[in-house]
């Protein structure tokens, strides 16, 4: 990710809302040139590689160049001496040279340097080699050893666009996300990103996740803003979301609004959520279709309370009369997973729930506060539809 020093943004409505910087198609040729520099200069020190990349990016606006170079460094592989050996060698050389102060002649200097690099003194062919060799552990002298073969200008532009959006979130006071799909993915990464959040159901459908930033619940710290940025990398892979963030760019300023949605087309290298977790789910969705007998099927479109935990069921079926039924599929897993899963389902309350289980688990699942649907090779519509209709009947009565 980029640092705040590399952040570029634009005022949408001065003093009220902003947007992060994005690159257009005209930026692709200089990006490709910079990538070619990194591929061509394998083996060169980082400082020389970065200078050559800056020259290749001369067509870009100056405020974008350093951010692009940082992103190219992020995907590159560098090597350098580790374990503190380089620092020990410098101390030894300076102590050895102290006896010849105030000035050593060139031959004596070279002799000291070669002795320090024994048993492989060949890398010090001349005094001019001394600085890169002595300070090889400094970032400027790290050696470029590899650059990803499939990385191109389009991928670099996508990384830049996402990184600029992430950099704005470093100073987020509050973030709200309204989501209608991929809820399991969104909630999972909110937790993995260590973000404190609460979830509310929206009257218009879907859910609102509210996150509080460091300026409201903690002392001011960049660490929590970095967690927001990590979360965004996962969020952009989901479907059907909108994010609004209150950004405090500087102390004493009024917070401004930063808005993004799934329609903005940001991409990241965080794995996108799979449309289906199993062949059973995929087969059921295919057989059911978009609409059947007045029922509409949606993937991961609800969040259920399970005690102090949350459960995102595999499917939600909504009838045109307003009846809503969740379906959770329990397949083949480890005994430990099954025990934890059934215990969690036991705590679900306040929802119409169908739990589909393998026939061998039907007895164990019989005590759940749910309608149990046993299945063998797959879930049959002739078994599912009557159970859905039963909830409509109970609702009417």
C-alpha cells in the first residue's frame, strides 16, 4: 500500500466531498515503459532502477510518479545481506582504517576493503565498488532479482487506482457499507481486518455495516486506518455494495465524504468471492432459476443472529408475499467443524430457517430450531418447495 505522502485526491465539492485519483488510458504507455525498466534491470541496485523508472514515467503528472514507483517496488523481489553481517563488516573496516588516519592511500584502502570481504573479495575490484558493497543492506543498494512475468500496465493501473482509494481511508473517522450480496465475504474480511463494526438491516433490503475509526473510539492512530485500507481491498471484489467514509484530512478541518461503490470498477488481487462454495449450491441455484412459484432465490443475502455470533446462510428465498426463508447447507466436513456448525445453528433465533444436511446427519440435526431437509447426492426441488410453502402457511395462520 501507498503512504499518505503518495496520496492524490480531487475535490468533488470543495470542503464537502472528495474522490481518489485514478489513471486514464493515456497513462498506459508510460506505465508499460516503467515496467520494461524493471524487467530489463534485473540485478541492478534499487536506487538505479527507481531513477530509470522515474525517467520512463516523465509523461505522467509529477504527483503520480512516486506512487507508481512505490507500487512497482511492491511487486518486485529484492535481495540484500541479512543477519546484521553488513553492519559488523562496516565497523570492522572503520576500526582497521583508524590506524592509518587521517588519510589512507588508495592501495591501503583497497587492501582493507578486500580483507574485510574475504574469503570472497572479488566483488571489490576497485575503490568505486566500496559504497555499494559496504552498504548493500541499505534499501538504495538492494538488488532487484525478479519481477512478475504476467504483470502489465493494466494491472499496474488497477493497483494504483485501488491504492489511492486505500490511502484516503487512512484518515477515516467513520465508514458505512451498504451491501446486498456477498455478505459472507464482506463480514469475514471485516473481521480479518480487525475492524469494530455493527450490522443493521435496511428497510429497503440488504444490510448496513457501520465501522468506527480511531478518531472516535481510540486515540488517533494510523494503524486503524490501515485496517480500513486492507478491508477495502477485499470489499472491491464483492458485488452490490456502496461505501461512504467520513475523512478528516487535517486536524481542525471539517470531515469530508468519500464515496465508492461496486460500480466504480476498482479491482484488487485479494481473491474474489466464489459464486458458489460447492457443486451442491451451484446445482440448486441452476435448477431453481431466478423465480419459481413466486419465490426468488438470492446468494448470501441475509445475516442471522446466532447468540453472540453471526451466520450468513447460503441462500435466502423471498416470496412475493414477503415471506423470507434462509437455507443453510451442511455438507461433508471434519467432525470438529460439524460439531461447531450444529452448535452455531442451535443458537439461531428470529428467522425462518431450513438446514439441509446429509442423510447421515439428519438425526443429529433434528433438535435444531429449523426445518431439517435431508439430502443424498443433491437437494431436490420436490423436497425443498413444500418446506418453503410451509413457512407461508404458518405466516398466514
